[in-house]
């Protein structure tokens, strides 16, 4: 078990989770949630990182929702597993976009943690002082 | 008599520490306050005393302050996805405050591994050699900066 992750996300200790990749500096949570491992996605104000061209370049829930709608997602009530759908969870920390996670067919969730590892986890296991809480769930038909 | 340079540095770091945990709209404003000359000049002066030859070769050991600040920065931001949150860390801001004296060490780090040095490099050099189609591609961004470093005499 990766103790360094439990120190950052203490709620991991209370639910099943596992590390699924080595640490990697080349992609982040939003890229991973959308199925990509080649770029670091973020609406940074300097415009150094990838963000869809016509989307708002702000670290807000609205900007993230806009990107997900363009990718075929629609809002849903919660993170319960629904056959035939792929869900994402968006986290806000003090009102600012902080993290994204993706549901996998087992019903568990997968996250890329900053420039650390990928893990499988329960959505609430990452809630806390690092990422805040889940503010939005969205889903799309599995391709 | 109070030491004005010390007070200025301390104030900035305190602002930075609180800003790092606040919203990005706030940190952006405070970020602009970080790059004022008094801090940069002070660190450039200290840096010069510690490592007067550090600009000439990437094979030299980076000064210990750079190593320490980099370790602190990576330790505290490894789980962070926002480049703003990553760059607002006080240790990262102190590296930016070193100015050009930090460039050789930053380029050595980039040669070893793609990492989030782009904000610091843009702040210190005032340029951005990354083409728009490579935004977010950490390997291509690193390659563009290393090419710029070679062309401008920072690395061989």
C-alpha cells in the first residue's frame, strides 16, 4: 500500500483502493478521466497547457461542464453504476476545480493523482482537504 | 534598524502561503506581486554568492538551495493537477525569485524528466517557445524549452 497517498488522502484508508500505474508527470486527472495519457489538460491563465480551444479558460465548474458536454456527457444525479454509461466525477476545492475521476465498468472509480500514480478508489475516498468534494457527476454512453 | 529586504521577503512569502490555499482568481493577482524586483534582486545576489559558476554548465551540481526548494515543492504539490496550484507553492515562487541564476538548474531538471517548470521559465525569461499545438504535451513542451536553452547558450 502506498503510504504517501494515504497521508494526502486519509479517507482512502477506510475503503478498498489500489494503485494501478507508476507515477507519471506527462498527463493529469482530466486527461485520464477523458481517456487520454498524452497531455496535461488544464484551463491555466497563461495558456501553457491543453484546453479545448473554444471552452472557457477558467478553473470553474462551468468551464469543466462545458468541456464535458462537448465530449458527449450529460449531467446525472450521482455516481451509482449505470449499465451502458461511463461517468465522471468533478471535484471542487473552495469553489475551484481541483480533480476529475472516471468510473470503470466494475463500478469503482479511477483517478490520476496530480503527477503521482493512477489509482482505483471510491469517489468519496478522495474527498477532503486536498481535493474538496465531488460537485458534479456526468455520464455518457459507452463508446 | 529593520532589514527592509528581509521584511519584504517575509511578507511576500506569507502572502504566498495563504494565497496558495485560496482561489485561483486571488492567487493570480498575488502571483503578479511575486515577481517584483526587490525579491528577485535579493535572491539573485544570494545565488551569485553561492554558485558564481552555475550558469556555465548543466553538469555541475545545482546549488543546495535549489535542491531543497525543489524537494519541498515536489513533496507538497505532487497530488495537485492545477498548474496554478503547482506554481503558487512558496518554494516554486522562491525559485522564480532567483531569476536567471536558476535557469541552468531548471534546464538540468527538465533534461532528466518533463515537469512543471514552464511557468517559472516563462516568468524568468519572458518568452514561451512552445508552439500552440504542443500545449499540454509535457514531452514536447520540455523539448521546446531545451531547444531554446541550447540556442540561447544555457546548455550545450
